[in-house]
């Protein structure tokens, strides 16, 4: 299996690279600024800026991957998150490569709280709008692709949310953990395994890859603090309460889990004390 991971230097991308390499796949990955220091040996790394499309098509011609996983994210930068994903889909369609596109629960407003795979995007943020536009382009340009929406990605200490919790508990960072912003966190290892399974299949359509536990940012922070031996009572709590941000968005992934036979642990399980 020859796999190209676009966005291989990010948090999710790094885990995808590690697992694909460990499985013996011929693994190539792209980075924008730097190769991760923890990158395993044997991986071929290629600098790529999705705002420069000429390099992308040449890279696919050089690598001839069996599948591409687009795990890149430019956050609210439309040129990267939306236009960049369009360029990846166009190049994949041109050369006939399988594409797995990673999307986000940010495509939803939270107005209905629970969203299954059939729900249409109704974003209320620039990031959500960029992700929704990317989904539309991928579905039109590569109808045989898999689009995987996910939620807040947590690891074994390395995610941005986990770093924020440690800094808040230590008093080295200002801010609060919202009690009214609810998501369905997923462990980065579980998510990466499911995405690699999709890449190695011919499944197409929309998939929801999120954990079964719906937790507020503050509830999640408390679990992280307890796991890390920190004083959870030091975590400041507050309410977001702004219409400009989706508050309660819960990805219903039961159909995906049944179809793919994957197990995605809830945060209460993967953050449980030993």
C-alpha cells in the first residue's frame, strides 16, 4: 500500500504517519514548515504549500500513491482549508487516486445538537464555512472518495486542548474552559486507525468518526487534569454564550461504527485513570 498523507506534520497527521509506517505501508507525507522531530524512519517527506497547486500535481505523479489522506487544516484560512482541499481533490480526480478527506463537526451550527451522516452543513463560523465548502468540492470532484467528519481530537498529552488544560491548571495561561461548548472528543489513535482503514477500502460517502461521549470543554478539562495528576479545581470555568460559535454539536457516528466495524472510545474511557 502506497499512502500519501497531506498535512503529515500536524497532530493527526503525525499519528497517521506513525501508524502507516508501523503497518509496513510505503508512506509519504507533506509538511508546510518543518518535519516533526518524532517522525519515524523510512517515511518520505515533501514540502507542500496547498496555495501553490503546481507542486501538488507533480508530487502525485512522482509518488503514484494508492490512496491519499488529506489531514491538512488551515483553520479559517479559506485559501488553505477550502481552496487547498479543492486542489487536492482535483489532483486526485485527475490521476485516479483514492481520497480520504478529513472534515470537522464545525460544519454544523449546533441548532439541532445531534447530527448523523445524512445531515447537511449549516456552518456559522469562517472555519466551518471553509470545511463545508471543501466537503462539497470533494463530493463533486471525487464521488468515490470518503469524507470523515470528526470532533475534538485528544491524544496522550500532545493535543492543543491538553496543553491548554495544563497551562490553565499551572496558572501560566489566561482564559476559561467553557461549560456550554459541547463536543464528542475522539482519541487521535482511534481516529487514525479508522482513517487508515478507510484508505485501505473502497468505501465512499460520509462518515462520522467521533467518540460516543458528549462533554463540555470544562468537563473534558477536568478528566485531563485528573489523568495528569493536576488539581482540577484550579481550572477556570465560564460560558461562551455567543451565537457566532456552535455551542452544542454532537456527531452521531453509530451508522459509521456499525458499517466499518470500528471502535472509537469515549473520552471517559480513554482518559480514565489506570
